[in-house]
């Protein structure tokens, strides 16, 4: 059975150099470890995602020398798989309806800036009558009943990690499956053995590992890469100026130059990824401005 690495962007616009840096490390790490590489599109957000953006992203990846060994799949075409997984968890008593808005959750939780915010359990123990009354106001989402379970995993950048699983939303109140169940189901279905992505997702990984355990699927090896930021220290965005390949081309910066700069910024100098050389702090994109 083949091993696979992957890059799974959301096709909501052009890839910026932060995305491309992570993609390069994901691509390089897969082949360093004898794995094949696939691209998958996480397009659950149908309001902003489009096939046009997906095609443009594949073109940009190709300019970086990155190709997918399989035709990319889209999460929007796989809702039945996610709903089957949710049904399996529900049949085991591992989900519950939640009627909280984001504002209500934020009001109920006080956490230090940057800390992982766990769902406070507001709807976890509602009675049948209370649930029925709340349904009259708005439909419920479906949450995982994690009960504070702990999960551990290995990370190429951060070493041994563990954390408490959160009662994450598995299905939104409009019936659309949510990211955390989709990514777990997709990684299992596609035989993903390593996941390289931004370290903004490090805090949710224990929850995803717990979901993998509940569904009886394998846990990949992870590599959470520090983000690319602008000179103001904030994560890269349009306001930082030239951050896409098209914008850099207008400045006379070639894709090859971008690739070499991004590869070096990740501490890499040869063809093989050395995870020990990856910096542990965010990298400031040299083409951006505050």
C-alpha cells in the first residue's frame, strides 16, 4: 500500500507565498519519505470557493514544481462520506445537538489571547424538552461529545504533542458537514500518512486524532509549519501587498526565485527535507509591506 502526503487548500482565491511555502515543504517531505503526493480542495465554503480558483491554484503549484499524482478531489462532492461518519458517531452516543451562536460561545468563554478555546458545554446536557424548545428558535448543529478525552501525536516540527479533544462542530446548523470531520474522513479515505500544514492548526490536531481513534482509522504523522507573516507580524494578507505569484511577477520576481527564497526560508538547501532545520518562528515575507 502506498504512502501519501497532501496539500489541501481552500479554493477561495489565489495562493499566497505562505500557502506556497507550506506546499513546498509538504511536497518535499512526501518524497523525502518515499510517499506520493496529492492535492485536495477543501471547498466546504461554497459561498467563496470556486472551480476557477481551484484551477488557478493548481497552475501556481505547477509553477512551483508541485503536481498531484491523482486528480484532486473536492470536499463539496463528498458530503455523503462525512454524513456517514457523523451517523456512526451519533449511533454510539458520541454527538449532541448544539444551538449556540459564536457570539454566545465567545461570551461564555474567557481565554488568554491565542489560547485554544474549548466549547464550554452549554448544550451538552440539554433535556429532550429543552432541545425541542431551542429547535423552535433555530436548527441545531451537531457536535462531538469528547468528554475531555486526551489524544497524542508526533509532529515533525514540535515533537511529541498531546491535548484535550474539543466538542467541535461536525455538522453546521444548515446541514453542511464541518471541516474537522471532513478532513479526518478524507485523510483516511485517501491513505494519507503525513500531513504538513500551518501551525495555526496545531491546537485542533488532538481533536482530529481523537476523531481518528473513534472512527478506527490511522493517525498520520504531522508537521505544523510556522506561518508566513507581514512586517507587522500579522499573518499574510492582501493588505501586505505583493504576496501572490501574479503580483510578484508584476514586480519582476520569477516563480523560480520565489521557490528558491521560500525553500531557503524553511531552512532547506538540498532536495531532501530536513525537518530539524525548519525554523520554529514565523517568517516575514520579504516582498510584503506593513
